[in-house]
C-alpha cells in the first residue's frame, strides 16, 4: 500500500520528448527521447558530430528545438528557473585572460547576485586548493589551472545540474585525474546532477553511473550503467563451433550487438534477450567500456531505453 505521506519522486534532471534540432546541413538531433535521473552522474557518449554539444546548448537555452521538447527539472531551458539551476562548462572554457582570478570570481558573483545563487566561499576554496593566487592574471595560468577557475565559477553558481562538455580534453592524464577528483568531491558533497561528455571511456566508467549514448543524431543506448552491463553478455568460443550464419547455434542474430573472429576465436557482445551458448563457451558480463565500444563500432539497433530511476539521495531507505 502506498504511503500517502511519502514524498513524491523528484523530477528528472533532463527529459527529452521527440527532441530534434535541425541546421542547414541536416538534423543534429532527431526524434530523441530519454530521461536522465536527478542526483546521478550521467556519461554522454558519442562520436564527433553525434549531437552532444547541440544537446548541451539546447539544455542551457542557447539553442531552441526544431521539434519536440527538452525540460530541465520540468522547466523549459532558457527560463529564469532553468537558468538558475543549470551550469555549463564548455571545452574552450571562455575566461577573460586579462582578468585576475579575484576579478573572475567577482564577475561570477555579479552575474549571480542572490546569496542563494552564489557561493563565494566554495569558489575561493576550489581556487585555493589548487595553490592559485587570487591576484594571478588568468592569461598567465596553465590549462589545468584555467580549468580549475572555470570549475570554481560553475560550482560557485550552486547549480542543481552541471553540464560538462569535454572540459578535460586539453589536460594531461595526471591533471585530468586531479580535476576529476575535485569534481566528484564537490558533486558528492552537494548532491548535484551531472551530465559529462567525454571520449575517454575508462574515465567515464570510474565516475558515471548512468549512460546516454548518441549516434547519428539519435539515442542508441540509455539507462543505468550497471543494469545495461548486466543486460548484455560477452561470449567467447572456438570459431569452428559457429553455424552457417556465422553465430553459435543458440544465439539469435537479432540479439547480437557486435561480433568478430580473430584466428580461431569467435567473440560477440549480445543482449540477454535470447538464449546463450552452453558448454564450451565463455560467457561474461561486459565492462561499461566494452559495452560502449561495441555500440559505437556497430550498426546494431538501439537498445530499449530504460526508465530513469531516482538517484541514491532520493531512494527510500
């Protein structure tokens, strides 16, 4: 029996319904439908030109949909409510090189004048933890330090949804690890919803618990990362044990995401919708990196989109 006093589940952080955006060259996004849960870290994955940056620009109100709709916590992007709750950190990190760090933080404070919408102490803490002087001129800082300044602006805004559009792409591995640790620490402390775009799949696997994969302007894969892995299997066996259709006898072609033959070994990633081969075959749960790479390389049909679930902060005890 439902408890009438129980709190209603929170609105999804980002929801798309038949979302499309067309440019002169064609559709960047077309007929996209997904729901990204609040309180989770979502990996936004896809090849160049898949529509990832377009989605971020739609979510911040910098672009408007050609068709369908997108909602940020139920609000239309670009409205005061949506802008207040959203922060975007783009790959180019547009900072004023002639400003000092203190002047940059002051700009953030002036653009977010309400104390409820700007946390000066948090912004300064992020800067000082990187041993960056507030008097330093932004143009004299390293790429890693500039990324830290940009993150200070983003977190200082106190967003409920943080959009990260490949912000670590120009950093070396050591600095990437340091900055990602900073992001995850702030996210854990504040319970922020994050959508992070990155081409480094190993990095995604270590920090993200939800996945949205875009390809050719559409949704190929979406859902809880662990659940998606458990719904697929990586099978390995002898290539001479496959049937005339190029697959093990028990495997249905419609469930195969990707298959390959290397020497005498056959390997395939399959959805667990059908039977799996028996004795003589090794069946494993794929890693998230295995899963994403298989979908990126293949032309398999999109997997069913799983409904969004509440984040850890909202789940009932």
